């Protein structure tokens, strides 16, 4: 159940060259494209496909990831809800103090 998160990371890797074009363009030239396809998109696609296969396979073979019962599923859903709640509460808290928590993800740190 928790393998869905890394699948979303793979999808983000696919979208990186278009969603954060300035990050992609600042990368080393050799890492940018292979056969005209952006390297993060290739690796993100591979990751998403492999992890989706692993997720489907684990539904049929509990030896891979363990049994997926209602308790495990409930805990996974509860952790997702708690994590999202903490994020939005802290975002609102810092917004009242005048801090924008999205700024660090919009800029590259100085090297």
C-alpha cells in the first residue's frame, strides 16, 4: 500500500523537465537528454512502471510485501491523513507568521 508514494515520485520525475524547466536547464548538459528524451523522464518512467508492477504483483503474492489486510490498509490510510493534516496545519501556522513555506521548493540552494 505504501508503494504508491514512490510511484508518485516516478511520475514527478517524468514531469520535472516541463514543470520545473529552470531546474532541468541548469543541469549538466550530458545529463539532460538521451535520444531527445529528458533523462529524468526516462528514469521516472522506469521507476513508476517497475513500482506499479511490484505493487500489482504484491497484491497476488503476499510474500513480496507482506499480507495486505484491513489493519495494514487502515494504518496506511491513517498515516497519509495524519501526514497531510500536519502539513496543512504547519503551513497555516507559518502563513499567519508571514512565512511562505513553498519558497524553498521554488529555488535552488546556492552551491
